[in-house]
C-alpha cells in the first residue's frame, strides 16, 4: 500500500515545480544578463581604448610633421652649404673654416608603441592600422638616416684625411640621404593628415565573430 506521506511529498513537489522552473529561469536570465553587461562594458572599453589610441597617434604624427617642417630649411641649407664647400675645395678656393652642424628632429613614436603594448591596435580597423604602420616605417628610415649623420659627424674628426675634400665626400652623401628621407616623410605625414585622420569605427569582438 503506498505511503500517504511519500505521496504527499510528490504531490507537493509537483505543485512547486512551476515555481522552481521560474526561479531557475530567472537565475539563468540573470546570469546571461550579467554576461551580456560585462561583454558590453568590455566592448565599450575596447572602443574607447581604440579611439584614444587613434587620437594620440594622429596628434603625434601632427607634432612630428611640425618638427620636420621646421627642420626642412636647415637640412636643405646644410646640404647646399656642404656642396659649396666641396666645390670650393676642388677649386682650391680659400676657406676660413668648415662648419657642418646637424640638429636631429627628435621625432616621437610613443603613441604608436603604446598602442602596440596595450593591444589597442587589435580594435582598430585593419586597413587603417596598416596605413599608420607604413607611416612609422618611413619614419624609422628617416631616424636611421639621422643616426647615420650623427655617427658620421662624430667620427669624421677622429680620422686622418689626406685632403679635406675626402672628408666632405664622406659627409655629403649621408646629408643628402637624410634630406631625401625627410622630404619623403613630410609627404607621408601630409598625406596622412589630409586623408586618414578621421576616426574610423573601431572593431569589437562581436564584429570579429560575425565576420565570415
């Protein structure tokens, strides 16, 4: 004969089942909502990080452009002066002194490196990251050319030269090289400022998951 107490317990569980299901569903919904909110906050944080990174990089490029444009006349004048000195030496014209001084532009790359370290580039449109990367590639070439000028000028006085024109023949090519890279970098900076400075729509994790 069935136990009346056991039957009563089963009946009570059946009566409470809808309530238990509702509570379980509420808990599941609360968990999903919390996950959604966390994801939304993370995506929003990533978007803000990407926007700050872009703005910092573009401000850095503008400042570098200003520095380089301010230096351009001095670079051109130094190349012209060194050519004149060489010609005077070839023609045996008297020269009181030869004064070749080069002041580096000291371009910045902190914003670009910070964006790499913080992974902000991960949330910026790929094509734009590639364009910005090319800007800094050209900047690196210019910085290497500047370093070559500084090393050459530092070493030139440590060597013995049969003729002064031989020393000038060593200096002039590195000055021409840095001047050419400087002009190239000014063009790259200017094109970036004219065409690429709009803040693009950053990429979120949802965008990456939905892309084919």
